[in-house]
């Protein structure tokens, strides 16, 4: 289990994975946190909207409808692969599910063996999935005939991998709504086992050889604060940062990177901020928390 990503980290994680994001007004504070807890989270749940049209689908997922107030997910994945963010907190998307499924997702053993009969989904004994899962609604009629364009499937893969990467999860932390609730059939039209294989490959794992146990989360340097960089530090953190920037194709160094903060570091970091989608004063080359967390500078061991 993990604490949910704050809005800026969620946005930075998606952009770092190559997701095209549209931020809708108020998405950072639009949630159902007042009716229950949000987190700790254990995984990602994929849905279909049973609707067509981007604007109308986003509106429904944002506002909800009689008997089920919005937001109905964290993001809406359009046919063209664009992800429309509408919430960063608790959302009405998962509903009740079987405790054994929650346990399997938490331990990342879901899919490793045939699932046990599901007895408590949507009935007495069910566990509420809304505090535990990020939810993404994908625009599709859900009739088995509406196509799933490659761009949309790639976005599902990228969104899922982004959240798994941010939390140190594997692909078995991603499930479909039908795998959670046996009275649901979404997402209909593609198989979640195949999607998990795609996510696992993106994460750099071999889907044919799943890990025997949940891997330890990678360790990264915590954000040292904006003031750290403005005093011209001489630190191995700066070197590690420069190496990551270079690996991301953002290095602007003639010589280096080195431990002393320089104008080349600032220009390289500005290129990284632009790569994440920041602009103007948000891409001035001075590290901020969201862009730093997305860079994932490896922890320096002494």
C-alpha cells in the first residue's frame, strides 16, 4: 500500500511516461474525500464509459449523475489517447469488490493463478475499492464492437505504467473493473492479461518471468528544496541529477556533468521541465518538487 500521489506528482508522473494530458478546471480539488478516506492505494482500475464523444464523456465523468455524484474517475482516456484529468482524490469508480481480489492486488499475485470464486462483490461482505484504486474511464460503448484505437490502448498502457513506476509496483497492480466486480464487464473489447503484459514490458520486466515476490521500491533522492540550488552547491546530488538529465536527452553540458551547480545545469533542467510540458516561469531551470520527483535521481549511497 502507498500514499496517493499529490496532484503535481501525479501530473509529472504521467507526463514523464509520455502521456498527453488535459487538465480540467478544479481537478486538483474535485473529489469525494469528504465522504471517506482516500488511500492508501494499491493499484489502478480500468473502465469503459459506455458513451461516445470526448466532451460529453468527460462531462459525465466529472459531474456524475443522479444517484452517483462525480467525479467518477481520476482521468478519462479519449479515443485519440489524450488523458483528461478530472480528479486527484477519492472518486466514485470502483464500488464493492471481493476482499480476496484486494489482497491479491496488494501482494501483486493477481493473475498468477486462476482466481478463486468471487462471493462478495457488490453485496454484503464487499470491500469498497474507491479509497484503494486510481480509476481511469476509457471512452468506449462497451458493446464489444466499438473499436479500441492503438492510441487509446497505448495511453492505457502508459497511464498504468506511470502510476506503477511512481509507486514501485509491478503490472499485477493493474486490473479491470470486471476483475473486481463480477457484475461488471468492463473494459470490454480487449483482455486485461494482455494489457498487463504490455505494462510489464514497459516497466522493463519480462512478463513470462514474473518476480517471485514484490520487488523493493527503488530509492530516489528526496527533493532538497529550491533554495539548495540557488546557493551554487557543490554536491554529488548535482552530479547524479546531471546524469539523469543527460539520460533523458536533456543534457546541455560541454563538459560534465559535475558536482558544482552551473548555468549548464540550469539550462539542462529547463529542457527537462519543457519535456514534462511546463512552460514560461515553470520552465526556468530551477528545480521544483514535481519535476524533481519525476526525474527520479537515484539515491546516493555513501
